[in-house]
């Protein structure tokens, strides 16, 4: 519904009238996987993917709009100094291996900078991509049984509609429980259906050797994305700080440079809050980004560890949608810094 409303605003031309008040200083775009779209009847995680063709068209759009593509350090400088020149940052969460094949060449050919946020358990090969494991479980099972709140939860899982409903309900539940319980449940499901999450992590994620090659490129900024990809807000303060500082320690040991930019896993209102923004600063990060939608304003120089981003994945693969953020975003979405800073 959000995408449809924004597209309608763009086609009406109203965004041009709003632009002087809403376009802000710049925008940080966020992406996860970049690969050709697969024709699969059941693909609940497709919302994390973007097609290379759309990314290339969007890079053309940025160039035509006359915006500068900058790294995060330059973005911070422009916010602090009220530079006046609008900018775009591109960020990639988690470090999927398909990024190297389908996204990196597009940025390299144009000499455009970008940031890759690394979850260190994934780079080490033992991280748990639990949302992908859940997709595989639901794809295989004809019925799913789970223990929830002390009772047996049985989900019929034969038809395409039932599988979509099963994934949505289990995913929502796993995002609502504490992180230890979440991982306990997904490990049990993976064992039941003979799914090797470590093998999946090794196959899908860039390892340290891959990341060393990227880190040597001056176009690339390596940021931290925690160790185990836990929702930071659900952790005790000591554990939350350990996830942030520990990931920076590991990246520094493996790549030789300590990251100063952080991306909150999941990054929505349930995963990153006011306490966590303060912890990111305490952990030594210059910036920390969320998944709360919005453009950047000069006021964000006071909230550098609570920065909003705009997703490019899934249903948001629309040049009409991205044009709004490049030429003047809707007012309701452009004031997000007030909500973020107060959370």
C-alpha cells in the first residue's frame, strides 16, 4: 500500500511541489541480496532481493538527477557542515556472496562508493540465516508442529496459500520472542527437516578472504552488522554492547581496519531503540543505520547513530518510487528523524 501511494504521488506530480520542504540533504538506500529474480511459486524472502537490472537503472536515475553518490564519511561531513549538495549513499547488509557477482561490477564500472555491513558469524561460516531456513522448512513440510506458549501449535501446510500463511505466522512469532528462543526453535526445525544452516551460510555469504579483497578497494567501506545478527533491542545492555563491539573487534582482526559504521540487524522499531542508539555511540561507531524509512536532514547530524534508510528491495523495485526520494520525498516520510531520535 505504501509503494502504491508513493507511486501515485509521483505520477500526480505533487512531489515537485513538496520537494523544497521534504527532499532533505540526502538519502541512504539499503539493499540485501542482488541477483536475477528466480521464478519460484514459493519465495517469501523475495522481499530481500533486488534484480541487477533494476539496480543499474536506478544508478542511471541517480546520475540523471545530478546527485552525488558518496561514502558514509562524506555523508557525515556534509550533514555537519551543511554542505548544501544533496547526496545518495548505497549500503548492503550482511554480505551475501551474490553481491560480488551482480552488484559490485556495477559500482566498480562507475567508480561509485558503497558500504557493506558484515555480520561476523556469517563471514566466519557459522551464522544462522534463520529466515532462509524457515523458508526451506515451510517449502518441504506438509504440516508443521511447534510448541508455543506451552501448547502444541499445528499448522496445515500443503497448499500454496497455507505455506504463505505458515511462513508469515511463524516468522512474525519468531520475531516477537527473545533471541535465544528464536534460535532454539529454528535449530529444532532445521534438524527435523535435515537443513544444514552452516552449509547454507558458507554457500551464500562472503567469507573473510572475499571481504579482504573488497576491503582493499578504496570504493568500499566495511561496516559492522553485529556478530550473530540478533535484534539489539532484545538483548541485555552488556550483551548488546558485546554484539556491537565484538563485531568491530573481529572485523579489525580479520581485515586490519576497525569499522566505524554500524547497521542494526532488522533495524525496525522493535530491533533498535533509544538505548541502542546510545550503545552504538558508546561502542565507538560514528554512524549507525536503521531500517526506519526516511531521508536525511541536517538535523540528523545530532542523531548519527539513528539514521533512517530507504529500502530498494522486493516490492519497492520501482523507478517511480525511487524518484520520490531523489527529487523530493513525501512529507510524512521525510520527518522520520523526529520519531527515530525520540524512540
